C-alpha cells in the first residue's frame, strides 16, 4: 500500500491491505488498481494514490459525461434520452428535495457537459458548474451554465451564495471527499442543501462482483461509500443529515455481468453506450427484486443541510 495515504479518507482509521483488484474495464487506460476497505466505517480507498493532475489521464475524450462526438441523428437521439433521464432524476432522490423549494442558485460539482445543470435551468435555477475537462466545460457554458474549469481545490466559489450544491456521481471521483464537502458547505447559505448520489459500496452487488462491479469504475473512482461512511463524512463536514436512501440503477447489474463475462465494457461511450444503457432498463425489475432481498440498491443518495 502507498505510504502517502494509509488511512481511510472518511474516518482516518488505518487501512488494511487492499482486498479488491481490477484494471480499467471501461476505457482500458492501463495498469492494475486496488481498493482497501476500512474496517471501521466500511468506506473504500483506491490505490495507488494519484494527484488530481495524474487523475485527469484516466478520462479520455470519449468518457460518457464528456463526449459529444456524434452525427446529427445520434445527437438528436441522445438529447431525447438525456431529457428523459433529467425528467426522471428530478422525481427521485435526492433531487426531488429541490422540488419542495423555490428555485434559486445552485452549483453542480463535476457538471460534465452540463446535462443536469441544464435540466435545473429549465426548472428556474441559476446554475454554476465546476468541471475539470476544458471541452466539457465549454459545452456546459454554451448551454447557459456558469461553467468554471477546474476542481473544488482550484475553482473559487462565492461563500454563502448558493441555495444548493449537487454531487451527482462526482464525490466518488475525489481524492479528499471531506475537503470537497467542507468547501461546498462554505459555499451554500445557512439552510442550503447538499445533494449527493454515489455508488453504494455497501450493496450486495458490490460484495458479489468485487473487482467486476460496474460501479467500482477503477481508476476514476477514488473513494467508495457505504451509507454509514457517507453519513459520517457529512457530519464531519458539519452538515446535518436529512435523509439517506438507496435505489437500483438500470445499468449496474447488466454492466457487472458484462464485466464478469467479458472482462471489459463492450460499449464504452457515445450513443452506443446510451442506447445500451436504455436497453438495460429491461433488467431493472430483476435488479430491484434482488436489491430488495439484499442490502439495498447499488446507488446511494443523501440529502444534507447546512445548519441555519
């Protein structure tokens, strides 16, 4: 294990030797990566540790949230799929919490090309996005988003100026999730919300598939959360936990089976990935039934509040 980060990123307990090993099954960027599981809070940390600059090499141009290289017909189909995904997301945890509030100003951390932020603009929100990819940041800016290129360690956010902050499958990409949570806590107003969706490292799917679990997504995912670890992280950042829940993703179980059978992703990006993800919805009832019998779904959601 790397001597530079021998402790849990959530509770600081000493980590055992890594128990999970896997290559980059999605984009094949090379190398073998490991995850050590904390025996105190259940969180996981990816090794070897890398800097934010080194992490950027694991995100090729065809990475799903970035890629826009499509024909006109493909772009039209992709937009329809995104519109449906945005409509669904606003009606499910944790984003459904925003429907109970008047629209205000929000920051989307890891906004990609701006799909979620554009959906929120359509609901009346004024959106700032933080995104390390220059091309994705430019695409987000073209959609009316105040897109700031960088990460929370390099981009300045105005203190106590946002009504909500969203980490939608982005907190797991950070080397220091506690620092990221503390940064957005300082940026949201008292009473403001912090909404989080991450893969559920405590799910039966994570345990059953191990290094073939679709949502492990090594080496891009640097921190891995159980419900207990996520709650602990929120409290350590001085945020009040409003709710924690799980849900079943359509792509998780089929993706894990694909990794187990073929060892890699057959549809790594572009429209083919979106169409394949849509077809995975056919397996969702099976995944939901298995998740209900296990320890919850493969996605973990949290709603937290900055104390008034």
